[in-house]
């Protein structure tokens, strides 16, 4: 059950949004105004904040700024204002998304789910003691950190996430350097040699897993 803080100065709107969300496994705490919202946030953790912009005591932009002084909780701003400068202002103050009223229930749910998915911790990938941890940007074997360059780390991630899939050199270049890169295939070969040697030094049997598919590219098994 994901916990959401609803912030509005209109009780009717708080009740309506809570009614929308209840069937979708959201536990809603209603805050009638900005000061009540700050009191809740200082006492307990929330997975998400739905924040109305137009409030008389302290508007949503100011409240967003206050929240960001002590919390990185995801914030979606709700407002009837559709001006581009208002959207930009909210995002600059630390909001994660912005939706205008009247909104469709499905759109609100989709935006909430997408934001929570992006913020969810990513599980490390582990193969026989070799751990690729995207959150920490670390590759380790039996708790020994293997020092990789950012490009080497990304290459290992693509391989580990897609076991038994053959990546051509061109595919790896596009995934790691981008479509407009002038990087050549031999750069991939150089990175592969470096990664294999760094991992081999820890004692991990890299040659059993990081395989060259001659004439095509590389894969992880």
C-alpha cells in the first residue's frame, strides 16, 4: 500500500481525489492547507505528494520550495492554471510532474505510477558473486570493488541485463556513446579487454561468462 499526502485548501477536492485513489491501493492522508501538510511531512514518510497550487495562505509553489528544504519526496502539482511559465516555475522549484484540472482519473493514476516506478530502487544484478549495482554505480566480486570507467560500467550493465543476447559492436556503440557517435568498433574491443582483465584479477571466471561471438560481437552467458 503506497501512502500519498493530498494537499488542498478545499475539502471537497481532497475527498474527491481520495475517492479516485482508494480502489487503486493508495492510502491517502488529507492535509487541508500548507501548514497541515508540513506538519504531516515532518512527522511521517510519504511515497508521494499531490499538491494543489492555488491556496491562499501559502501557494503550492512556495510550499513545494519549503518541502524541498528537508525532503525529496516525489511531488505532483495539481492546478487549473495551464500557462507554460507556471509549469516551468513548479518544475524549477522541485516538483516532479504537473497536471491540470479538470484531470482524467486514468491520467492521474498513470502519472503517479510512472513517477513511483522511476523512483523505485533498482535491484542489483548478481551472477556467482559478481554484483552490478546501478544505484551505487559499482561492480564488485565477493565485496571487492572493481574499478570501471563509466562506459565500461554501462557496457557491463547492458550485457548483464540481457543474458544470452548477442550485441554487435555497433549496437554497443549506440547504447553507450549514442547514435551520433563517431566511435569505432575497435574502441569496443579495447573496452572489452580492459573489463575482462579487471574482473579476472578478482578471481571471477570471466571467460566463462563474457563471450566473444566471432564476426558479430559479444554476449554474457
